[in-house]
C-alpha cells in the first residue's frame, strides 16, 4: 500500500509539472490583469511571457548582454567565460519560462511599449526538488536604471502567485554568497530561507546557497 501510494503521489507530481510546462499556456494569463503592469515609484512597465525555445534573436542578444553586465563582476572574468556558456544553454531550454519587462513611454498613440524597450527579465522553470514540485527561479535581471524601485520584489511575488496557481509546493533559487545585496533581498525582504539541500546545510563550503520559500504546508514541514 505504501509503495502504491508513493507511486501515485509521484505520478500526480509529474502531471502537475507537465501541466505547468505546457508550451500553450501563458502563465500571466492565469493571473489577474493587475499582474501585467507595474506602475509605482516613478516606473511604468508592461510584462509579457516567453519560452526558451521560441526566443527571437533580439531577445537572446538582450538576455546575454544583460547577464554579462550584471553578473560578470560577481563571477570574475575567468569563471564567467565558463558560466556564460552554461547560461546560454539554459536560456533556450524548452522548459525555460520568461517574464520580460518593457518600459512604457508616451508617444503619439498613447501609452505603448516600444519594441526595443526591455529593462529586465525573469527566467523560471517548473521542476522536481526534494520530491516536491517547485518553481525554480534561474534568473532575475534588471537594468540598473529600474533597480531599487520595487520591481524585483513585484516579480518575485508574481512567481509565488504563479507557483500557487499551478499547485507548486515552493519557490526556489540559487544565489551567490558574495552577492550581499541579493542575499539580503531574498532573505530579509522576501523571507526566503536556506534549503535543506543547500551545500552549507550538508557541510560543504561553496560559493552559493540554495534558498526556498514554501507555498504550501507540506513544503514548510519538509
């Protein structure tokens, strides 16, 4: 009976992830319209969804450029050469989901987002971690001009809402220990905690931590 229950639970979790990864689903469409826009602190932006396997050349170039600007210093020039190759592969994976952020500006036709007005992006995936379905945040990257205006917090809250809508157990991410600003942002402001499968919790000394925030009670207990 226990084995049958375990197999049924595993199958149920696989179905949840499969459903969430359906390429025909636009995750933003499952949320209230208020999640499509962010208009606070003198910043007005519009959000749109994307999938790794369907990215345009322009979006790929934009992602690579912003990653280099924001992350090269944190990794160091030598390590970044390898890390950049890894991120390029991750970028176009079929299960990589995106939320692109476009700045809204005034023009003759009213408040419309021009085609090249990207100011950041979020990349996440639905995966299995610790035998639980989770929304794993791979990247949260913003242009310097829109940082410090609450947009990053809004995007993470959006991922939490998407995780809840698709019945995920938690939101997880990896952060560099040396990125003090990011660690403070996730732990102090968003209430993420160090996961039980993070290297430091298992006695390993690495340059990163794995953080999580539970969406349901089972994840909190585990």
